[in-house]
């Protein structure tokens, strides 16, 4: 059974940084696109950043220049480096991946809380 496990969330002051990790495990043939979403309190889930198997990235306008998504294909892991955090970045962050086992399916992690507050 495939699982996505996130780590790295927590409480940080405005202007600070955090690095999120999401590792996929289980019977994995390959992983196509990987992404990070977030759900702020009382709002809908939104795409933060995505990365293709070839390393092409895409970012929400609100995080461009501050967040960086990357992946380590050998470790089946995706990362989100978050810099210059502000209170509007407070949310539960979820990773997402299209995984072939060998059949394609989209998987979600359980979420990790990021709180930006002084």
C-alpha cells in the first residue's frame, strides 16, 4: 500500500523559514507529478506549487519568489522550502503525487500544520 508522509511543519515567526518534506513509500513503480497544496483556516484547499517528473515547476502567485519546490526521485520525496513566511501562509499543508503501482492514482498525505505567528 502506498503512503505519503509529510514532516517539517510547526510554528514560526513572520519572516522565518520552514522546510517541508513528503516521502512516498510502498509498492511504487514510478511517480509522475508531485505537488504541495494548503488549506488555510475556513478556506478551500489551494495549489501552492507543483513539479513534474522532469523537474518543471509551477507556483501560485502568492508564493513566487519565496517558496521553492524540489524532489529527490531516488528517495521518492518532494520538498517545499518556505522563506519569508507571513501569517497568510498559515495553513495545513498537504502533499500530492500521481503514483504508478503500476496503475496511476493520485495520493494525498495526511497534512502538516504550518503556523506563522509572533
